[in-house]
C-alpha cells in the first residue's frame, strides 16, 4: 500500500497535549491499516489554527495543515453529524468534514471528497489527561 495517500481530519479539546493527539492518530491509523508516511495532509477548523499540539504535530511530521471555517465545514455531508459539535463550533462536523474537504482540495477539486472516501469516520480518543481528540481519515482516490 505504499502509494496510498490519506487526508486526516482532526478535532480536539482546547489545549489537548501533543501526546493525546498522537495517540488518537495512531489508533485511527491502526484501525484503517495506514501509516504516518501515507498522510498527505491534515486539516481542522479555524478555531484550532492556534492549537499548539496541532501545529507541533504538523511541524514534526512535515505535513501541510489546512484550517477551514465553520461555514465551509457545515455544508459538507458527513455520516456522523453532531449537535454538540455544532453548539460549540458552528458546524456539525470538524474531523470528518475537514478530512473530506482537505482531500478534495489536495487533488485540486472544486468539491470535497464523497462521504464514502472516509475509511475511518470519527475515531474518538480520550487521553489520560482527560482531553478528547477526534480523527477521521479520508482515502484519496486513485491511491488505493
């Protein structure tokens, strides 16, 4: 599967430690059978553009990171919308929508990837620190 490329959508509580985010990603990758080397891009919501762990992770892995507005994410059809997420962010999905939108943009598309591109829909992880992280993985077409 070496040429397979994926897009990660990330969500987390404010001030989530890097280790918690890394553990969530490791679990989601293990679930899907992918590796860190296959990550082509990561994405989240603009509310997380200053989140230290996300910025550290992208820098450590040399991953391009994209941030989308709540309005951009809210129009993406996802399998697991959440009213709780909508209440706090203004969109019913962060990680799923961000993975689909980033994957589409990376391929130069004017639209997000279709919902069926999600090979991990919404992996939730609660770290030992009590902070929550969510990871979604979208498979980029033509790379399977």
